[in-house]
C-alpha cells in the first residue's frame, strides 16, 4: 500500500503542468457534494408521492446523506493520510458517481435512503483530500486565488440546484419524474474521473498511522441515537423509549470525547482541540447557525409543496432570493471583515434573525402567502448566512495552533454537516407536527420563531471567538 514519494522535480513539473486541472477536479467534487445536499429539499415531496412512506421520510432523504458524511468525514481525512489522498479521492469520486446513479434507480424508500447514506460516505472520502492536494501543488499566493473560486461556485450551485431540480421534476422527461435530479451529478462525475486520473498527484502514504475504529463507532452510534428519535418521534407518538435513546446518544457522545482525549497520535480529533474553549465556541456557532438555516430551508420547501401545492419548479424559484442574498453577503463580508472583526458575525446573525421575524410576521393572520410575501424575509436570511459563512472559518481557525489546523478544519466541516441533520430533524419535526393539526402557514411561522433560539445562542457564543480573523493568533 506504500507509494514512494515523488521527487521534488516531479512535483514541480506536475505543479507547473497540471495544477489548474487539479483545481478544476477539486472544484467539481465540491460542486457535486453541494448539489446533492441541496436538490433533495425540492425533490423530497415528489419522491414520497411516488415511493410512499410517512411524512418523516422526507427528512431522512436529507439526514441520511449529511449524517454519514459528518460521521465519516474525519475518518476520511485520516484514511487519506494512511493510504494516500489520490487513492481516497478517486475511490470517493467513483463511489459518489455510482451511488448517484443508484439513487436514481431506487425502487423503494429503503433503497433510496441506503444509497443516500452511501453517497454521503463516498463524499466523506472525497472532500477532505481536495484542500490537501491544492496545498501540495500551489504556493500561498496562487492558493488564495484558487480558494476564492469556491465562493462564487458555491453560490451558483446553491442558486441553480433548486431551480434545476424543480425544472427536471416538472418536465418529467421520459416519465422519469424525480429520478433525473440524482442523475445531475453522473455526467459531472464521468467527466471528472479521467481528469482526476491524469492530473492528481501521487503523494505519499503513512502506513504507520492507525484509524481509530472505536472512535468512529462511538461517534456514529451517538449521532444516530440522537437524530433518529428526533425525526421518528413525532410519527411514533413519542414513546418513552425514544427519550431513553436520545439520552444514550448523549452519553455515548461524552464517552467519545473522553476516548479521544486518551488516543494521542491516533485520535480522530486532535485532543488539544477538545479543551480549546474558543475553538469549541466557534464550532458551536456553526452548529447553531447551520442547524437553523438547513432546517428552515427544508421547511420553506415543505410549506410550498405540501401546504400550498406549488410545483417543484415554483418551490425552487421561491428560494432564489435567499441564494441571491447569500451571494451578496459573502462578497460584502470580505470587504468589511478587517474593519468590523467578529462583530461582522454578529451583524450576519442579526440579519438571519430579522429575516426569520419578517417571515413569521408575513405569515401571521393569514391562511396562505405567495412567493412574493416570502421574498423580504428570505433576502435577510440569505444575506446573513452569506456574511457569516464567508468569514466564520477564518475566525475559528484563528483560535488554533498551526499543527491543529488539519484536524480543526475536518471537525468544522463535519459539524456543518451534522448541524444540517439536526436542523432538518428538529425544525422538520416541528413543522410536520404543527402542520398535522393546523395549517402549513402556522407550521412555517412556528419554525421561523423557533429559529431565533439557536440564533440567540450563536450570537452569544461569538463573543468567545478571537476579535480578528488572524490565522496565526495565539491562544
């Protein structure tokens, strides 16, 4: 399994000739992940109508992907160190492409959820390797130019995915319905695989490293034990054993943290990070923020399609103001971060809260609202998310030492995926519970108000972050 490290001249030649192809490959991989994490919010009601299942099934279409992605993401980074980033990236890319096609061919709800989970696992192998390979091939100046490409591509993918998914479902080409939304990534993968085979650097392996299998099992069991009852509890009538499972998940999470602190060099998470208050506060900010955002995104789609009977393309277009606000927030935040420091994060969180309040007020005293009634609230939410998303990583990284950056980045990305699962579970459950006994308008209004709770927690936690996003700040 060991690959001899290439000579410096070989790396230099590779860097000179193919480094921008590698950047395109990594960018394509991230786009595939983002598309698949987004389109299912629009496709969920159509899938349920075709394949059947309870209301909570729609939540599982999203949560099964993000949950396995989060659990295996840190392990994916370690496997890249053990067996080589190129090998793990290619394995993840091929798997992601194949399981995308498998999702499109699914004949039952169980099959689709299983293939979504395998998609998430493949993404967890693929995504962590990309940035390491870019750092290997680009100097600091060029790396800055490369990473700046990810912002616009993220915005375009988030803007295009809901609209494209809605258009494909409505078009119902060849009587395929929702299935084509999972085929979107197949041609991207088919085109990217040969580019990856030709351009990715061989890199080195470290077979002396070991994977903390016990840690992977502990974190996996704990998160499933927490999220499963949150999604299924309302459907099952909240029997007492559900609460026992949630409590056991919390206990397993504590056992995982204690286990990691004693693993030393083979730990999934750098042990010193678990005692770094500023870093943990930053991760908590991300969990609160992305939980509120991911859950609200799902609920807006559910409101339109389940409550108002909007077509998938109508539901997708309704999210356009949110994504426009997100893109604007990302660009503006870059110009203001040096002047405002961490208070820029406060402004972004307040903007999200204002958007949630505006949306809740627009839904008050009425049985139905139009897309245009939701535009102001969605614009505020999007602008706030873009403002925070554009800068939060730099503030969190400022709280760690250079030797902790790799592990810290992996935990942050895993936390982002996990928080999306939690947001879908909690806010989706609240929406469906209220919708069951009242109206869709009241259900969306309730979830908008509930969003203020995690946002208030995120606002307070920002005070524990470094004042400026200095990447080499001491702590």
